[in-house]
């Protein structure tokens, strides 16, 4: 485990689900999902180009698992989380929730479906309304779904606050009276209020210090076990992802380039980009020497994405075919997918 010592001490072991058992139990599936943002210029604000934030994402989330989503800043991770919840409308592709296509549902039908799909935002400061008390914030999902503001609702909110480690006297306080970790607990209470099936954790612990990160991660694991939750855990911290996630998907320039069980991906990464990411993650054991892979160049612009494999401009193993043809997301080994023409040829020995 590659966690800083202060977090490693506080974190509990994370149980893994058996991929073979849940392979057919798909909660959410994305098919060729695209999200393009227009670029406007000139006096008339004409569209002069498109930023391809998501450019054909295929992804599957199994019921009850925690799926990690990692990649460099700007690769489209948060856009993917917002688009699958339809906080951003997709440009193209399908979003299937429990086998039902939700991409074209009306706002009224999406409001009903949002009981099953919630989000924990990255910023525990900006995601809470400063003009509302904690009780009002946590009660809001119930009110939106038609619940009456009565004593029964107050009791439900108090129980949620207790569940996330807050006290009853916090009910009438405002967000500015809490620390960052406490504010994130408020956001978690709001997210689990309606007992959803899927929660998108968008960098849910990245704004917290290490010791508080460990507490929040333990809380998320407890809630998952208690309510049978499924998480899409978006993060840039590979050590946290290794601890909490059952499977990991790696994203680059709006596309998924590798998906595998966590242990398999960390021990035997098949895509050159994944190997570069893992080589940059610190190892707290001074006896372990790991070769650092330095990528050349910068991430290409999503406005002018390169032809062929999106990673070929920075890949030392690129050949002519990589510059011309986009490789498919192919199952190279059992339940281990990679988007690379040379994945089988360059597959490394297992990392130690």
C-alpha cells in the first residue's frame, strides 16, 4: 500500500468484492459517451471549434463495488461524473442505469431518478449553501422529493448527522462554523439521505489533510457496507484509490485507456500511460527502487486532439499505426482491458 504513514495508520483494511460474482450485475453502463463544449469567438460568438472533454467513453460499474477513476488534471474525470448524472447533458452516446437508458429522460423523470444517483463534491466549502443551516441542507433532498417539513423529517436529519459523526447541536449551525472535514461530512449526509444506489465521489477527500482523509474514507466504507452503496471514486491520489477501490479505470484526454481490478492494475499495468502514473507515486519503503518514467511533452489540447491513439505524442513505444488508427479498448487478459496496439507485446512483469 502506498499511503503516507499518518493515513496508513488510521485506515482500516478495505474488503474486495469478487469480480466473478458481480460481472453480470451491472448498475451503470456508458456506451460511446461524448461531451463536447463549443468554443466561440468573434463579434457574433460563432462556434469555431469543440473541446472534446469526453470523446467516446465506454465504462461499466458493477453493483456494490467502488470503481476508481484516475488520470491527470484536465483529462475529463469530473466531466464524466457530472455527465453520467446528467448535470451536464451528453453530446452523444448512451447512459444506462439498471439497463434503462436515461439520456433522453425529461427533467421531471430525472428528478425521480435522482433518488438513486447522488454526488459528493470536491469542495466542502463551495458545495454547501452558506445561507442555510446544516439541518436545512441535509433535509433538502427530502423536501425536493415532496417530504413535509415536520418533526419526523427533523428526526431523520438528526439520525443522518449522527451517522456521519456529527452531533445534534450541529443541526441549527451554518456551514462557516465547521471545519473542512466536518463540512464534507455534511455533504456526505446529504448524499446518502435518500439511500441512493450510486454515489459519484468527485475528489471527495482531496481538499482534506491526511488524517481527516483517513476518517472520511473509513466513513465512506462504513456507509457502503451499511446501505449497499456503489461508488464511482474520482481521484488523482493513486494511494487512496489503491486502498478503497475494487477496480480502477484510467482516463487520458477524454477516453478510458485501461480498466482492471485494483491489485491487477497496480501489479501489472498494460498501458504505457498507466505505468507512467504509477511510477510517479511515492513508495514509503526506502529499500524499494522503482524506475521513474518521465513523459515527454505536454498533454495535447482537447480542442485539437491528435489522430490515432491519443497518447502517441508522449509515448516512447509509439509506431506508425499508433499515429493513424485509434486502438479499441480490448480485453488483453481476463477482466483487464487496455487501449493500446502494443499492450500484449509490451506487457511488463508484475511489479513488486
